[in-house]
């Protein structure tokens, strides 16, 4: 395939995935806005609870991410049996993981208090998590089926079902948080219940499509699903646990950066949160492209097309750099327009938050470049089923380079929020360089084999 053909193939796969990630981001945004309208204390508790939930969820999603390249490789080889075995064991491992970590959700208050949270806020967060924790299992299973469908190049349905989930979640929040249409006013617990019901509905829709759709029903994913498959489970586990720990290390780095910002002051922390939301929204584009590259790399591996693997990696990076260029223009040219939507018009300290936020977005322009670089490298490495060494490289970069650099430049040297973000850039830069070095080394070995 030529480079234009690779670009087109990545876009056909990637654009619906980008849309689904942005839709998932919108679900979180709607939850935040609606709870903010309901009660500030409920909002604070939900931020704490969802952060806790996300850490557990993102680590468990490693098994779902492992399914993607393995199914892509098997699909290229037209191996329906392997597709079924791998996907089923991804489902098994996700269910086992959710069962193991559910008690942590049910009795989360003592853990949150140990982390320095107030007893009142910890108790409220626990109320949320006792309901939302039930949704951990369907949430992880949704991720497995999304990975399966993406690998089968059925990304359009992933997009539209996720968009439907945004609508369902919004309506359920409106009904259950505020007690509309005669339903009880559940507040924070209503938001948690809405999330569980939305995930269950999404799982049902994806499962029905996978079971009944032409071209997929012959995989018989759910036929005798209760039967264990130790060999396939071992494969998915071997590939998935390093992905889960890599996800945990990266999300942990950003959580640690928020703690460092908190040492500087309330306004820098507020500006940090807003700037991170904006950068997070644009990062969804790179996540979608990265997953498309994972599928394309898995397909190339399945047909032993080393040349296509290299061309696909270059095409993916090219698309990601084009997005980075556009976001740099936005972040550097129109920072106040991006920031104002997150700040109340009558906020007395609005000008100071805007000033700090604009400086952070200037650093985020560079931040996007290295962050996109490292996530694209992770995507292509996962595509060729290399996850253990990348996990070590990423953890080293995030925690031994990024976080110490953030503290040193932001606190010790005294550059404040800009220094904290500069440290994140350093950590992500190390990750991008190491991970791409790893890929090109493996690529050259594959060419010479």
C-alpha cells in the first residue's frame, strides 16, 4: 500500500473512534455540569469518586486493549476460532478483575480518608462508588466489545452506540439527579445509578450487534461462554497486564501533577484543571488515531507485511502531527476563548485564572506534541503485541523523569504552574523518544528476519 492508502485506511478506522472517545468525554462533562447545577458538595464528592473509579477502571481496561491487536491479527488470518477464544477470555478476565476490585468500591471511604480527604467528602464519595462500582463490570465489558469491533473494522457502530449513550446518560441524569417526572430526587446517587444503567444499555447494544450482525455472528462470541480456555486466557493476560499498568502510570502522573499544583495555590490548581480538560478533549483525537494504528499494525502482523507496518506507523504519525499543528494554533492564538467557557462570568478572580490558564495552554501546545508522540508509539507497539518493555519505559519516563521534573521546576525553582507543566513535557518527551526507539529497533529486526 502507498502512503495515501495508509492515510485513508487509518482515517476510515480512526475518525469514528475519535468521535466515540469525544462522546465518552461528553458523558463525563455532562455528569460534571449537572451535578454542579444540583449541589457543589455533590459535585466535589463526584469528582473525588470518579477519579477513584477511573484509576481502577483504566488499569482493568488493559485486558480490553490487549484484545484489539490479537483479534486484528487473527482477523487478517481469517481465524474465527482464535477471534472467539481471545475475545471470550478478554471478557472473562474483565469480569474477574471487576469482582476482585468491587470490595474496594464498597468500602472506599477509609481509603479516601487515608489519602487525606475529609470524612464527610469520603462518605459521600463512598455512597456514589457503592452504586457506580456495580458498573465496573459492564464498563470493562463495553471496552472489550469496542476493541473487538474496532479490530473487525466496525468502528461506525462503536461511534453511534457511544453517541446514543451520551443521550441516554443525559436523560437519566436529568431524571434521577433532580427527581423529574415523579421519580425520587437521588442527587449524587442518581448520577451513579445513571452511569450504571447507561453502561448496561451500551453493553446490551454492543453485545446484540456482535451476536447478530452479518459477518460477525459466525464468531459465536457468547456461545458456551462459561467454558474456560486457559491457554487463550494466559495470552490475553500476558499482553494485558502491562497495558493496564502503563495506563495506571500515565493517569497517576496527571493525578500527581494536580497534587503538586495544589501546593502552589487554589487558583493555579483551578487553572490546571481547566487547561487539562481542554488538552484532554484534543487528546481524544490522538487516542482514536492510536487505536486505529494498533488495528492496522495488528493486521500487518497477521499478514507478515513488515513494509506495510512501517508505512502505517509513519502515516499515523503524520496524521497525529497535523492535528498537533492545529491545536498549537488554537492554544497559542485563542487561549482566552477556550478558557472562558469554564469560568463563571461573575467570578471575582476570573482575570487571574485566565492569565494562569493562558500560560498553561502555551506550554500545552508543546505538551500536545510529545503526548501525541508517545501515545502513537504505544499504539503501534501494542499492534505488534509488545507491551512489557514499553510499560517499563513509560513508567520510568512518567514517574522518574516527569513528576520529579514537575516538582523541581514548579516548586524548587519556583516557576509555578508553568514549571509543573514543563516537567510533564519532559516526562512525555522521554516516553516518546524511548518508545519510538523501541519500535524502530523491532521493525528493523523484523525486516532482517
